C-alpha cells in the first residue's frame, strides 16, 4: 500500500470523540423522472461530479423493462462497499488479512405487513478466505457496528449478516 493510502487508513481507523458529526464527504445525486414521469420506472440518476450517470428502471420481476438499474441494486452496491471498508479497518486491527475478502449484499423490497406499504430487508454474506473462523466472526460483528450503512438502517431494516 502506498504511504498516502496507509496514512488515510490510519486516520479512518482512529476513534473520533467530537460532540457532533464531523463531515468527511457528501455525495450529491440528482434523479429525473424519465419518459414515464416516474424515476423508479424510467428515470435517470447523475452525480454532480459525473461519475455516476445511469438509467433507472423497474426490474423484470416487477414488470419492468430492465433498461437500467434500480434503487435496490444501488443500495446493495453502496452497502456492500461500505461494509467492506469497515471490515478492512477492523480486520487490520485484529491481525486478519481482509485483502481477499468479499461482501455480497442482497437487498429485497417487499410489502410491509405493519402498514401495507413497502419495506426493505438486507443480507450481507461475508467471505474471509483462509482466516480463523472465530476471529472472522468477531471482525464481521465489529464491522457491522462500525459500518455507517448498518448504523443508518439499524432498527428499520431487517439485516442478516452471514460469514460464508
């Protein structure tokens, strides 16, 4: 790892003790509705820096055309990437090599039996090849506590975390 990345990893791994959130980065994405006037069915999403620039569409399972991605895929990608970042931080402290670790996130949208609306559920499957099972379970649990996505949805979204 180059020295600048090593320094960044050390900074990110340090405990913060401020009284309010210390902003590190803000992502800005604008969604437009598309031809059907409904962003989820036919929209477009673009970040202010241009790196994210994609069409949105309903998945085939919901009667869509699959002419783009959908919010569940985007959420799954973000959650998996963020969880992997947290895993890398806690693994290093625990002496576990997470350089070949993978995180797969499955996000399900469904109907909410409590209010008849919609709800999400997520399943994270974490693979830490060739590592001690007990230590791996500990770092996965620590990563789940550290991950901002896990914190954001705690108590609102059913999340299952599995060590593969």
